[in-house]
C-alpha cells in the first residue's frame, strides 16, 4: 500500500474534484428539492473554498493537506448530489445512482 501522496495522485484528484464541481455549478437543482437554492449556493461556496485551499497547500508543496482539502471538497460535492442540490447522474464523479 502506498503511504505517500504523489504529485500524480494529487493531480488526479484535482482533476476529478474540479470536474465534478464544474458539473454541479452548471446544473439545476433536482426537481424534488427546488426550494433549497440557498443551500445549493452555500454548498458550492464551501466546495470552491476547499478547492482553493487545496491549490494553496499544493503551491507550498504541502501535498497531504492539499489532498485532505480535495477530499473535503469532494465530500461536499457528493453530499450535494445525494441531497439533489445538483441534478447529476454520473457515478464516476459523484456517489449517486
């Protein structure tokens, strides 16, 4: 088992988290929760901040905290998808379907 976070691994997680974030931003709220727009905005703000934090940590060569911040960002993305805050049907990027 690999016990180090490599630049390649971090690059992979940046790519998938940012791709999921962009997809969430571009979608509408799932019909079943159309009254939750303020939560959608809050979630997207938190995700954007965690991605920004990850970039900051990476620029400082702090790969462990960059990786952790990406995981938090993706946790928020998955939670939003599960709640229906974005209407996505992509089990590669989100824990849905």
